[in-house]
C-alpha cells in the first residue's frame, strides 16, 4: 500500500466512524439556502448575468453525508445531480437523506476525487467543499476535477486557511502526541481532546479560541473529530492557495465572500495606506488582508471557471434597459421592504425599489425599460440592486 492509499484509507475510516456532517435527516426539503449551490445565483455572481439554461449537470465531489447534495438537488430542480465520496458509511447516509427530503433525484458513487474520470461526461457545476485539503495530493485532485468541468462551467471550492486555524493545528498535534501509538483510533482521539480542553487553564489561548469560535458545533463528536483528529489536513495561505489554483489550469473568478477581503475595513482610516495598497497586485492585496486580520481567514471559498467564460457589462444604459430583470431566489424576508440579501446582509428597500422588485418577481419577459417607466426608478439604483445580487439580469440579445 502506498502512502497515498494509506492516507485515503485513514480518511475513509474516520468518516465511517464519524459520518460527517452530522446534520439530522428530514422528511421535507431543507430549510433556507446557500446561494453558492443555486446555479442561477452562483452564475450571476460570477458573470453578472443569468445562465442560458438550467438543465445542467452538477457534481458534488466529496459529498459526505449529503447535506450539500440535498441543497443542490432542492435549489436546482432541473439539474442532474451526482455525488461521490470515499466513505461508504457517509454515502449510505447521503442516499437516505436525499431520498427522504428531495426524492430519488441524486445518484451516488463510491469514488475518490482521483477516480472521478470513471464518471461519464462533464459537469456544468462542480461543488467541492471541505475535501481537497483532506486528500494526500490536492493538486492531483483539483486537476482531476478540472478535467470533468464543462467549458464555461463553474467550480466552487472550499479549503482551509492556515492563519485562522493556528490554534486548531496546535491542538491536533497535542492530541496526536498524547495518543501515541493509538493514533488512528478516532474515538480515543476525541476523548483525549475533550480531556485536554477540560484540563487547560481558563485563560489558555487554545481553550479560549475553542470556546469563542467552535465549541457549539463541537458538542457533536462528529464535528470534534473532523476538526481535531483528522488524519490528513493541508492548510493554505494566499500564496499556496494560488499555487493550487494555477495548477488547476482554470480561471480564478473570485472569492465568494468579497466583503472580508475589502481592505477598507482594515486600513480605511488612512488614505495614504489605501493609496499604497492600491498599487499592489490583486494577490498581494489579498495577502495583506489576511495577515492584517488572520483570525477572519479560517478558510477560503471561491469560484473557478473553465474558458470560454465571459462576464456581462451593464455600463451601457441601452444594454441595461433591454435586459430582463428577475428577483433573486436567494433572499429572506420577501415580500417586505426589509430583506436579507444572498449573503444575509440587511437591506432596506425604497418604495421605488420595492415596486421594481415586485415587478421583477418571477418575471421572464418584461425589460428593465418597461418596468422603470412604471415605477420611476433610476438606472443607478437598478445597477445597485444587480450588484447586490437582489436582481438577476438576463440580456435580451443572448
């Protein structure tokens, strides 16, 4: 057995022991949404326009117990959804989860990322959350998945960040040292870890970080094991992350949490520093953000795309007026003038914006020009609604 095979076996054993995520199974569709798993919302975020079609193929690569798969099925009713995972135990939970909540609309295969070429065809959307950093060879994994991405398709990825997980890495090492030759016994690892936290002084940095950030979810042994006794974890910083992205051969579209990367929240009090930062390359600006605020970067969540991949340009009034606007499916509080946007930010709509959004609710034929004539909303506000992902636009020339 090679080292890579041994690591994959150890990871499978962890998730057979503690299937993850440990969310309860429901007899109804899941509650809420993750907009990154909604094809229309994700495509609009990445391109500035709605996709041409919704009858797409989606791959949930490393689906675990199927929490993400369930949402992918529910949020994309016209899509064909496939899930793969190397843990047979987790896959059984995933199958039952989806059967109970969204029916038999997903198919599952007992495969690692490295064997994804065994699946037929390519996929328009690939979702890979919390997986690549647990493989023995993330570069090989991302390349294998990139090969399965269709031209013009999107690849949604989540991997760990080293700066925000510093205390976690120390606790992982401490548990391993105290386990000794019992490493690989994941139930023992959870027991040792809990004993460490209970024994540390109240003001200990590791204990404080756990209490402040992770303790609520780590009440469940499955979550504690996934965080602290995982046999394989590779954490990234901006430099190593872009090495991984460059190795994929795909185009970096952007981070899906852009607000946290905004340097204004960190150095906005100093125009001189802002001016200096503006001279940096995009990657250096990302690096500056994470080293100035390391605790905020526990992970990276981002989109890649396979060319040909183009974005919409709504700077022309003529083009914008001919677009077809539709209310985003990813918001809470509708039908109200106070809503939560796709990323759960509070927005208070003006009377005109509210009327525009009502006219755009379920709209598939009326143009911006037709609607703004009725509600007297300026194009600058239409653009603002589009940039906030409250309104999704479709070009009429598409």
